[in-house]
DNA sequence: TGCATCTCCCTAAAGGCTTTAGGCAAATGG
DNA sequence: CCATTTGCCTAAAGCCTTTAGGGAGATGCA
């Protein structure tokens, strides 16, 4: 018959990420993936353990892409400049790749989590905070706060949580970053 | 045969919410629900339009429960006291009812969204902010910031995003609320 | 080049979830 | 007490996942 399709875990993962951006992360299906490669479903199971495995791989891909972008954005920046840059990386990535962004939120098992780029994310946020004057434990608190704001804002904005309200969300975003910068420069003692 | 099962959209929705808390919101299935009522699957379709309809109803239920709790918590409180109370409502609800909390994040259509308790949430946050001295547009920015932090924190904490790190997450939560209070009392002008 | 082997994709099949169509019996009420 | 309504059931089709086993390309060595 025809020549082979050239399936690969790599290619399948990338195609899965694109599929996620098109139809949503939780609509990613092994069947649809097979259809796109014009191949029978069972064929994918030589390259993927199962559906969950596919999702995990997409998640890892997204986390890596995000970390790479973040590293890029932080290079040569400090203080509020760095804060804004990092924040925009997350927001822009979510807008450009909603499915991948959702994938990055996928609950990973301990093994996968350890092998993921998740660690780099925390490290970069911590690096950014060196531009502010925080004690060690406060740095951790701040890392978590920033993570929460970035993720929470992006997630609500994309979910339509801010729709139909008066001020532009871009406006709010700017002011929120101003506020965070002010807060970090003036971190309250208990 | 035996007597009727007494199915109701109401009862199905409540059972669906419990099911969500047990197995996760996205594992909620019409089939499993039927099993729990010891009834054939097709029978549920007289009470539910479809699977999506079920999820929507669970989401509306969760939003209402959350709003009710929030209203309760805010009664008679102001300032930081109110801020803490509201924040804890979200966090505690998510811990007690993870499936419902996930449901509350379910993307609703415009119709359902309008009929939801989502509006009350925004109103209560706005009410809470009256204890601080913010101009009108800044109030909206602050509403969005608080929403982002609450949702983002709870979501990351529950997703295990803060696991294995040194300081206790309760510790961080307290300090984050301190920080937000300080920020709101000292909101920066552009 | 020819053949053995390995790799890759396919056929087949079982099991689960969703959703629609149509039927019979239990509840309701006049 | 019977007529009608209502509620749950059987049947069936469609789609997704996952496993088992087979045949035909691709590869490499003689």
C-alpha cells in the first residue's frame, strides 16, 4: 500500500498541542489525532501509552515552551521591567495558545512534575524578586502571590470572567502590575 | 414492578454536585449518575437536556452556594476583617467541595451566566472595597485583582503547585492577605 | 541483489459514555 | 374505576479508548 505515515511520539505530541489550541485541551482525543494523521486509531498506541499519556506530554511541552519564553523575557531585565515582562509572557502565551496554556495547568503526577519545567518557573519568579528587597521567607510568599495573580488573572480573563465590565482589561492589567510593583517595593511586615 | 425512583432535575443536580466532589467535576457522567440512582441511563434524559446541561446546573448550584456563603461571611464585617472572611470563603469552599469549586469555574454560556450568581460575587467584592478608599475605576481594577488572587491561589494550592516548598501554605495565605490589605489601603496612583 | 528481520500500521473486538425513539406501567384525578 | 399523564425502560446508533494479533514495508547483512 502507501508508504508509512511516520508517526512519532514527538510529532504526535506537537500535533496534540495544536489540536488543543484549536478545540480546547479537554477535547483532545486520540481518535481526532489519528484522523489528522490519516491513520487508524490503534496505530497511535505504539507511540502513546494512552490518552492520559498524551495529555501529560502536551502539558510538559507547554510548560517547557512557557519556561523558555519566560527565560527569554527576563534576560537583561530587572525590577518592574522584569515583572511586567514575565507577567506578559504568561498572558500572551495564554492568548496565543489557549489549549497549551490549559495543558500547562494539567495536574501532573509526582514523577512527571519532577521532570517538568515547573521548577524553572518558580526559579525565574524567585530570580525576578531579587530586584526587590525581601527576606527569604517573604520571597516564597511573594513567589506564590505572583503565581496566583498571573494565573488567576489570565484564567479569569480568558474564561470571560471580566467580560462586559466597563474598564478595558488591558487597563486593569497595567494597573495591577503597577500595584504589584508597589507592593513588592513596600512589602508589609506582619 | 417496583415503585418509581423519584428522579428530579433538582435531585440529579445535587447528586451530580456530590459526585463531582468525589470523583472530580470532569469525571461527572450521566451514566454514573444513573448508576447511583439505580436507574437506566436513558431515564435521566427526561430531566436533563444532556451532559452539558447537567454540568451547567452543577455550576449554577456551586456559584449560588458560594455566593450565599460569601454574603454570610461579609455580614457585619468591614475592612481587613471582611477581606479575610471573603477570601476564606473561597478557600474553604474549594477544600470542602473541590468538585463544586471546579464547577464554579465552568465556562457558562451568556444566558446561563446572566442567570448565575456570578453577578453577586462581583457585587460583594465591590461592597467589601467600600471599606477602602478607592476611586470608581480603581475599584473595578481592585475587584479584578482580588478575584485573580483568590482564584489563582486556591487553584494553584489545590493543584499541588505549592507542594513540597518550605513555608506552610497557611502561612503564605495569611501574609498574602496582609499584603493585599496593605495594598488596598495604599493603592498607587499611575 | 536477495532474504531475514524488525518495525509500523492495520483489522478485529470488547467495553464505556451519550443521545434519541418508542413502549408499557404506575400515578393521578375526575 | 377508568382515562390520561408521567416516568422509567428497552433498543439502537454513534463515538471514544484500549488490547491482541497479523501482514506488509523498511532495513541491513550476505
